[in-house]
């Protein structure tokens, strides 16, 4: 019986997560480099937000028939079309149509087709033609938002714990973000501002799980002064396992509900979130934790001097 086994409460599972770190590192490398390769050689299927197009805001009373409107506009063969209700009354709809080949005249002709197909009874409150320049600016802003969010999260973990934890968090979040980018590239799903929102949400979810584990690691380093770092990491993973499972299960149910009844508008977001649940949980356990083995973490002995280890908390 090893030192770790003698200190683990019987109510805590005793899975040796860290033993599989080399397999996990290989899987992580394949996932990250595969995603990067797909992004470089295949690219993204940019939505109207990034590729440009026609934006129309319409109002109809008493209530918009979104299914009829979507079927009608998609039947015009104008390329990619997106319709989304906004507001609380169900009377306002945002219509986005892919940018047409040609100059502004071609865009106005497409707009005329949309208006003619929908017919009477619609109030057109706003019409915008999004050019490729605006799309390029949104690409830069989206990439900047993701990069700053990742760096800010890593800086917080660094400040909250130690620099070793900050590096581990940065690697874990980078893994999640790149893997999600790779999902969009490989599957050809539309990449738009909703996708950027999904990626930022995934980063926040992943770091929440990682911080909980890191907090338990720090606590156990001080509590078990003679336990090896390998065993401390395993103990911390097992102590937070129930919390991880419950969190994943509740978020999974919520996201599945969005996927099944949220309609086309939320489908891309829901798929990305489901993928984020998988890679985020994987990175918290098999990326963020094992990487701490390769840093010289300070233990409770270093800070408080010699002392007897206490019993593990349930």
C-alpha cells in the first residue's frame, strides 16, 4: 500500500489519472497540431459577420413567422442566409444574406429579391451592406478578444496561485481554444461571431474547473507535507471528481436542450459547447494537472517547516 492509499478517505475514489499522462500528451499533440494543420490548409467557413453580406432588420405584426421567412429567403438561392428573432415580442427579425458577387448594384438587387419574396406587411427598419473590409476588421477584433481573454485568465491564475499554475492554465486553455477552432475548420461549420462567443464561453468554463483543481492541489501541498507531488495531484483529481462530473452533467443537459429545441440559430453554438465540455474536462485533468509534475512547486514543508501530515479531508 503506497503513501497515497493510506491517506485517501474511503469515500474518495482512487483513480490513477496521472499514470496516463503520456497517452494524454500524445492525444493533446495530435489534437492541437491536427487543428492547426486544418486551420492553415483548409481554413474556415466564414459566416456573414466575417465574409460580409446584407443585413436587414424587419418588423411585422402581430408576430413573425420565422419558419416561413427562412424558407422563403433560402429559396431565392442567394447563398448563405441567417434569420434570428430579437427582442421580447417576437415581432422583430434580423435577416443576414451572404454577400453577392459584384458591386453594390448586385447587393441592392439581392435586397430587392428578398423584399419581393417576403411581400407586404413588413416594416424594414434597418438595411446595411457589410463589406469585406468590415468583415476583416471583425476577424481581427474576434481574434484579439480570444487572445486577450486567454492571457487575462492565465495572469489571474498566476496571481492567484503561483507562476507554475499560470503556465499550466495557459497551456490548458490554449488546448481548448485551438481544438475548438479546429472543430470549426474540420467540419466546415459556419464561423461567425456566435462561434467566437462559444470559444470564449468554453475558455471560461474550462478555467473554472482547472482553478478548482489547482486550489485543491495547493491545499493538499500544505496539508500532506511528505506526500509526493505525483500522489498530491492524483489525490486532488479524485477529491474534485464528483464536482467535475456534476458540473459536466448539468451543463450537458442545458446545452443539449439548446441543441434540440434552440433552432438553427443556436445549433453551431450548442455543438461547439458540447465539444468544449469534452476537451475542457480532458484538459483540466490530463493537461493542466500533469504539467505541474515538471515544475518545482513549493510545498507546505517549504513554507511552514517540518510537521506531521494531517488526515485527508473527505
